C-alpha cells in the first residue's frame, strides 16, 4: 500500500476550512471558533482509526497476528535490565 503524500492532510484541512466558512451554516466567528478548537483533527483521527480497524480485521481474516516490529530496531533508550 503506497503511503499518501503528507501534504494531502493539509489540502483536506484547507478544503474543510473553506467549506466551514462558506456553507452558510456558521457565521465567520463560529467557523473560526471551531477551527481554533481544532475540531477538524477528529476527522483525521477517525480516518486513522478506521484504517487500523480494517488492518486488524484483515489480519484476523487471514489468521495472522498483528505485525510487531522488533523492539531493538525502535528503542532509543538503552534499558539497564535488558543488558544493553
């Protein structure tokens, strides 16, 4: 699966801000208040959550465990109890 362009999130956010401000359901002040509250972040969290759930269901369907990257490759702090 190809990773989407990081600028895509920004483009989507700009579209949502434009829609909030121009849809007529909110005054400019109300739209700006929603933006200041960072309510649009919930849309991105929701999308990531749905993707994670999809991967989880797919792994269950294929009877495979979820992938766990080796701890040694991602650890930045050397633990004294691991003998490093």
